[in-house]
C-alpha cells in the first residue's frame, strides 16, 4: 500500500510518500511545496497544482492528513483550514480515500512522546525509513502521517526497515469496528460518506 502523507500549511505544505511491502516500510519521496508570499488565493492555487502533480507522479492509494490542532489565533486557524481544504479537495478529485490523524497519534506512531518536539519526530522518521536528514519539519511530519496511516490500515505495528512487524493484540479493533457499525446509519442519514 502506498500512502501520501500531507502536513498542511498556507506557505509550506509538507508531503511524504511511504509504502508498505511485506510488513516493511519503504520511503518513496518527500518534499515541501513552497507556496510563497502571494495573496492567499494564489498560494492555495499553487498548493492545489503541486498536490495534483504529486498524486499523478507517485500514484498513492490513500491520503493521510494531520488533523487540526487548537491554535490561539483564530485567523491562523482559518487560513490553515483553507490549505487543508485544498488538500482534501485534490484527494477527492483523485478518488483517493482521506484519513485524518491527530498530532498526538502521529507522534505515537513513530515512537515519539506527547511532549517531544518536531526534531524528535524527524529523528524517528529517519530511523524508521533509513533516510538521511529531512530538510524541513513539514516534510518529516508528512512522512510521519503516512507511517501513522500504514500502521492503522494494516493493524500492525509496522516495523522500521530491517525489523520484524508485530501484530496488534487485544480486542481494540473489534470495539472500533462495532462503533463504526453503530455510527454508519448516522452518516447515511445526513447524506455524508464514510471514509
């Protein structure tokens, strides 16, 4: 499975493409879309164009996006929401499923703690994928989001390159499936789609 991870922003958007083969992670690509300092609508257009180009080039099977965290500045939150909206739209245009993960869950997926900063996430991502320095935290965060989705999608604690994968134990997956079944009618009732 190949996943495009996105760390949205209005000036810098991190992207990371990771795939899982036989329980092992493989780095495909990563980078940063630099939207510049133009008016917001022009930055959003550039973000959309570059994400479309990336999807055409790397052909992911799913998109994973880091969820919105609480921002003190409402204007910053609104602008970030616009950038996320573009990412979600581009994924939908490509008929890709979109999955959202909280920043805390993304950190846990790569073995970083809740109080750890971006450098700890970047270090763990480099370890998992056996890659050299990542130029910006936007890109390493995007790779971490992709890793997080691969963990969730396969029900495995996906191993770093060279390690052995372990299957999750316990009945947590069954509880979540039952919860999803109970929620499914409410999605249909309001005309939305699950996914």
